[in-house]
C-alpha cells in the first residue's frame, strides 16, 4: 500500500485550517447559546478572544519556522494553550444549562488536563536554552510526574469528585475545594522558577521566562477559580490575555531572534574555520607526496605518472569541497578517501594496510568530515606504531541510521587525557559540529592505549 507523504508547508496549512475551523465552531456555539445570557459572559469573551489571538499567532509561527527547534517548541506550547482555551470556550458556551451537565463535566476534565500540560510544553521550550544538568533532568521528571498524577486525578474525578463537581443544574458545586490543582500548579511553578533562576541565562531572558511561567498559572486561576469569577474579577483574565500575553510573546520573539543571530554568527565562524581547514593542505603531506613522486620518476615512471594524476585529483577535490556548504554523497567522500589512502600507501607500502567494507553509499555527509578521521587513523595511529598496522573503513545501515566506522589497530590513546590535555582538536571538533548541524548525526570516538582507535559516525535516515 502506497503511503502519502505530507511536506511541512502542507502540514502547517492543514493545522492552521483546523484551528480556524475550531475557533469558528466555538464562536458559533457561544453565539447560538447566547453569550450574554448570565454573569459569566466575560469569561466567554476572554476565551473567544484568546482563541482568535492564538489561532493567528500559531499559524504565523508554524509557517515561519516549522522545524523542531526553539520556535517549534514554542509553537507547541501555543497549540497546547489553544486546545485548553478551546475546551474552556466550549464549556463556557453550555455552562449553566441543565441538559448539558454531563457534557460540561467531560469538557471541564479535558480543559483541566491541558491546563496542567501548559507547564510541560513551556518547559520543553525553555530547555532549548539551558545546559543539560542534573537540575534540568530533575525538573523534566518532576513535571512529567505531576502531569501523570493530574491525569490520574481527572480519571478518579469521574467516580469520586476530587477536582470539581458539576451539579444537575449545569454549574460547578461549591462543595468541592480543588486543592490538588492549586498544589500541582505551585509545584510546577516552583520547579520552573528554580530551573530558570539557577540557569546561566541573562537577566532579560530570565525575566521573560518568569513572566511566561506565571502567565498560564494566572490564566488558569482566573479561568477555574469560582470565588474569583463570582466576584467579577475575571476582567483581569481579559487583561492577562489581551495585554500580558502579547508582552510575553514579544519577549519570546526578541529572545528567539537574538538566539538565531547568535547561532548564525557561531555557524559563520565555524564555517570560516572549516573552509580554511579544507582549503589548506598540510605542508608535510604536500612535501612528502612530491618527494615520493620525485623518487618514482626514476624508479617507476609509469607509477609516477599515475601518482601525479592521483595527487592532482586529490588537490582538485579539496578545492571543490572547500566551496561546498551543503552535504555531499558518501560515495564522493569515499572516492576522495581512496585517493588519499592510495597516496599514503606509496609512502608506507610495508607499514600501512587499508581494508574497505562498504555496504552502502546512498546517504549524505558533510564534505571532508570522514577523510580527516582516516587521516588521524593513519598519522596518529598506525604510523606511530613500529610495525605499522591496518585501518578498516566500513559503512552499513540499520533501521534508523547509516553507520560509518574508521578503526585502526595503532597506538591508541587515553580518552580522558586526550580530552583534558588542553589542546584544541579542530579537525575532530569541526567534523563533529558539521555532522551534527548539517545532517543531524553524531561522531563518537573509542580508544584503548596500545590497541587502537575506532571512530563511529551515525547519520539518521
């Protein structure tokens, strides 16, 4: 059976269309049931204004940047907020109608759940700007546990009211005090605030996060607390959504643009380093290759001619790769590697052995990201060993990844000392960075002194 593929633009269009339809449906139901029929009209107005605002904002952000990055997670938070407000609007549209009492209970339960997941989706966004520490991992676990507990409380509420009770008249009973929601709100609020204050963010960014952490809490309390609603303070809910939320969003937008500028600058700097590294051929390799070719001119003119051809091909490919900012096929990278190792074997015919085990080549890698790993295996592994050794270059695929491995049985090294010796390993770090940023992959190194080193590159399909 043939599967239908949907690109990001089409997906965004479908989601935005669905949100517009749901917003129109909520407005139509509220108008049909007389939005001004009782003193709760202000809550209904707040919900409908929020729906319209979130629909346009989420649609705009979805089309602007649909990637799962910082803005992608913020859009997810807005979708969460939209769903919660949508069910709140549906609840308000039939609130106080006895014939809909059971429907009101179901809608309220769903609204309560998505009001709690505010914190989880907000935290997923916030984590994009924080370093991975024990605190961030703990906050993730605590908030996730809080959401699970709340979901369990909503299920229990079906059989025994612990959060809310809808009377036969279609209104909330004053007999149920909802301490669980308040405690879990405070629990998540404190967790997020502590993680924000302990982070290395700037003061402006901390302020923006604190504002957005408190905003959904205030919104939830104003939307769900009967005492506040009965005293007609729900006008503050309107102020929160219409004024406070846009201010928070401006904070988010400014911070996101700053983050993108910083990331763009960092990428440009790394790309400059990479271009310099690619375009600059090590003088030792040039000298040694030319010296070998010079010797071959007298000993074996035919082999010398081939060596000149291979050497010129190697130079041409380096120049071509220096101008490429996009990934290349692994087959191109592999051809360049074969040219390089052929020249190296001319220098070390009895010391260097190369084995290839290539099972797949139909995937992309950054230009000159694998070749430096082969060069390290020869230069720092095999050639430092008295009797030489073997470098094995392989590729294969699993269900989720393409795997490239470069293994040698050379001198090896102590990984801990290698990382902490204060030297900058630009070749490895540049390859690791470009593999991560350009194809979403990873580069790991395993080494044992006296036994050899293995580099593994994983490229997700």
